[in-house]
C-alpha cells in the first residue's frame, strides 16, 4: 500500500508540475513542486530517499528542456542531501522551519542553476527577476501546504 | 545514525558524479541514450497530461451546453403543451370544414402529409436549378409534391419534386427557368405567374396592366396553383419593371424569401400516405399552415 502511495505521489507531482508550468505559470513564475516535495521528503523520510526521488524528478525536468541534461538532477539531489542533513539540526517537521529551508534552497537553486550554466555552457543562466523573486515564496507556500496534505494523508 | 550518514554520503557522491557526467558529456553516445531512455519513460506524463487537460478544458463548455439544453427542453415542453391544444383545435376545425364542404357540395381538398428531408447535393453548374434530398419513394414522396423551406419560423415555397428514386428525390427549384407557380400580391391580391430565371431572382408576369404595384409587397402562392397549397410565402417585390406598351400586362422582379443556395433541409408535402404510418383521421388535418 505504501509503495502504491509513493508511486502515486511520484507520478502525481510530476504531472502537477508539468500542468502548472504549462497552464498556470505567469511571467515565468510557478511553484517548484518537485523541489519543495524533495525537501519535504528529506524532512520526513530522510536524505537517501529524498536524493533518489529528487534525482529522478530532476531527470524528468531535464528531459523537458533542450540543454543542460543533468542540471536539475544534480540540484535536486543536493537539495535532498542538504535538507536531510539539516533535519538533524532543525525540526523540519514544523511548518515554519520547513518553509524557511525551502525558501533558502529555492534561492540556492536559482543561483546554482546559473552557475551550472556558467560552467557547462559558458553563460550564466539567469531565470529572470520576476521568477527569481516570486518562486522562493511560492515554493515556501507549496511546502507548507504539502506538509499539511502529507499529515492529512496519514504519512509519517 | 553513522551508518545512515555514510549511506547518504555514498548516494550523494554517486548521484552527483552521475549528474556531472551527464552534464559534461552531453553529446556522447551513452548520455544521449540515457536522455532518450528518460524521455521514453517520462514523455507519457506530459503527453497524457496534455490530453487529459484538453478533455478537462472542454468540461465547462459541455456542462454549460447541458444546462442550456435543459432550459430549452423545459421551454419547449411548455410550448408543446400549448401546441397540443392548438392541434386539437385544428383537428376540430378541419372536421368542421369537411362537414361544411360536404354540406355545400364543394370538392374535398386533398390531404398532404409533411415530411422533412435534408439537402444532400447541389450541382455547382446548376446552382439555382435543382437539389437532391434524402427522401424518396421509400418515404412515399411522389412526383410534383410541393417542397417548402424554412426561413426562421416562416415556411417558404422552394420548388417541387421532379424525380423520385428509392431513397432520394430531385427538387426543381422555383428559380429554375422551367419553374412557374401561380401567385398573388398581398397588397391587392393581384394574380400573376412567378417564373424562374436561373438566377437568384424570379419574375412575376401577367399582372393586371392597370394595377398599382409597390416595392416590398409580399408574394404568396395562389389558391389556383396546381402544385402548392395556397398562401405559402414566395418572396417580396424587389423591382417593378417599366411597362411595355406592346404587352397587356405588367411584370415585377421577385426576391425569394429564402435563398435556394442556403437550403439545408426542406419540407416535402406528400400527397400520398404510407400504410406504415398511422392514419390521422378520415380527412387529414389539412395542408401545412401557410405563413402570412
């Protein structure tokens, strides 16, 4: 049963991310469900699970773009690892710290995707001011809502 | 805890290395294969997602259509209740008419049995001449049955059946130059003959030479018409031709009330009724009510 629910979560969040990006993104700003959920999984199930799922989700995001295949896989893996390490110091089950960590990681993602572009494509990939400023807030909100849903779904 | 940390370090190292390999060798064959494999696995998500989104996008419109249809259905049911009463009245009047005709020794009018048919085909070379419809002898359509069209709520004379096949028929339009129908002008009940011109307009000849004619006058089928029931709308006077001193009558140009080229469906007034259909009454309820 748990495997089934995990599979549904894995596919469902990818579908949600694709659908939101395609139909509901305004000025390039859309919540990064996959990143927020990777951090949430790291907070609830540990860094190893989060890294494996984050890597797969990253590959999914990478298949949707033409360049930098592996960039999102790398960043989501690192986000899962970092959040897994952080949960030993901070109580990430609480909504406030979780939202703060997601907010910081979102900014880190924005900068790091630029750096990855600089290293592998010789140009800093800047996602634009509106997404850069809005996305961290949207991600923090998403993580908070996802944590509530996670509890309601009866997941540990 | 130490063991968990160690595993986490191994996994992050492994996945990071894998990601860096993917990033650093984007054009190598293994990386391209990996990307193709990932696309093969993940593409159905976006493909099926898009199909699902399209289906979902159509749902509000369908729900709206359903609600509109429900409202229309209620309105039509209300109208139908009223029409049932009108039908009873017409049947009663028809029977009364029949009794009176019999009492006065008048000839009985022939009954007609309307049937709707769809226009199947038009010959582009004979646009204003004829159309084919999807009702034939199987539905008791017979030669010279009058054919009407609908413009809004008004029934309009369109032509007559000139060829009957088992499942289809050919309708000769009023605009064909071989067509002619006895007609009268609404303002002065002046009789004449509306004839086709192989063009969008008809010409009405043989109008009394002394009569005053007006533009926009309505033209209806005459009771003397051999084919059409009386008082069916044909069109309006579009132009009064100057009087020809060598002729003893006047003529007008008639703009048909229904453009034959826009016909989608037609009403055929059949003169014979199938045995398959239930007989209405001894004398049918009469012809289709001619609009005025």
